[in-house]
């Protein structure tokens, strides 16, 4: 009998799929995408999935509107490049939506969410399907 994966392992698997999807969703047919903060073009494999709300709170960990492609320099060395990320988000979503997003990380239990195995398994299937769709669109 196959044993169920642990929450930690499953969360890592979902993150890997989600991160790949984030980096591919707006990439061109050659796999090039743009860092949301410095606006430089990179191949999706050189980008990371950077969070608008820092700390990778579980409540926003897999929030599609709050995670965008970022280069390593902006995401790591510049701590997410928050000033430029805020500017990007306001251009993309508008001021009111950004204010609503900010509340997500400050909500109940400081935005903390405990995922269940079932939720993570659904998310895993969901992002596997989204990746298949991106692959079809780019071929």
C-alpha cells in the first residue's frame, strides 16, 4: 500500500508546480519572461516566484495575484524589491485592489493558514493542469 505524503512534502511539491506556473504563465514562446520589479527579461528558468506580501504566509503562499516572476537579484538581494513591487502591483491591479491584498497578510492569525493533505492534493492537480495548458498554448 502506498503511504500518503506528508504535509511538508506535499506542500513542497505544490510549491514547485506553482512556482513553475508563475514563471511560465506570461512567458513568450521562447520561455522569456520579465522580472516584475526591475523589468529585465530573463528565461523563466532564471526567474523565481516572488511574493508581493513578504514572509510567504501560508494564506498567500499560492495566491496567483500575489506571486509574480522576479529575478534572483530583486527577490533575494533586494528583499523582494518592495518599492518597485508595489509600483508594479498598483499598475497591474490598481490602488484599491492592492489595499485589499495588503489586508490578506494581516488577517486572522497574521495571515497564517494550515493546509490539509486534501487541499494540497487538489492544488497539486490544479497546477499540473494549468502547466499542461501553458505547454499547449506555447506549442
